[in-house]
């Protein structure tokens, strides 16, 4: 390593440094695999009073649908809203050309829910967090 370069630790990176790193990896990835066509894909469940009662936050890119977050408030769980949010978002992803979907969830969250929706485990991290597992799921759309 050149002595003129230095590594600096931070928990709160400057926006410009974060942007530079993000743009650098994006340019490299696109040089290797082509433009990814990244688009956010979000669907929200609203209560009669207009409050957000749940939602799905994800994205499509390289013909895949990534589900980052799916949540329904406690008193509305078991009523089919999670299923409806997921089906709605999967259809939007298909319309964008997505052929597959992937996500991760913890053992204390919703692995059985995703299995019922046709997702299959392709990876697992034991004891993450301690006493639990982290599962990685995929589904062909």
C-alpha cells in the first residue's frame, strides 16, 4: 500500500464519501454485468384512519425482485394482508421483467410464512443472532 494513502474509521460517513463508494461499485458492476435497471418497489397497507398498518419495501434489478422489508402491524397479522402485499408486489416485479425473487428473514420472524408462499431456503446462518437463525429464500416468479 502506498504510504500516501490512509484508512480512516467512521460510524457516520460523509454523504459525499458514501456516494463516491456507491457510484464506484455501481460503475464496476455495470461494466461486468450491464445496467441493472434498479427500481424501488414499495406497497403499503393503510388503515381506515390513513395510518400505515404495513408494507413491503423492495427493488427490482437484473431481472430479480429483492424483498428488503415486509411488515404488518401486530393486530392485523393473520388476516391475509402480508400475503396480499407479497402477491401484489410479485406481480409488479413480473411486470418489470423479474423472473425470480429473493429475501432474508430470521427464525423469529416469518420463515414459515415465506415457505407457504412458495419460497425455498437456499442458505442459512446459524446462531445469527445468538440462539436464532437467519434464512435466505428464493422463488421463481
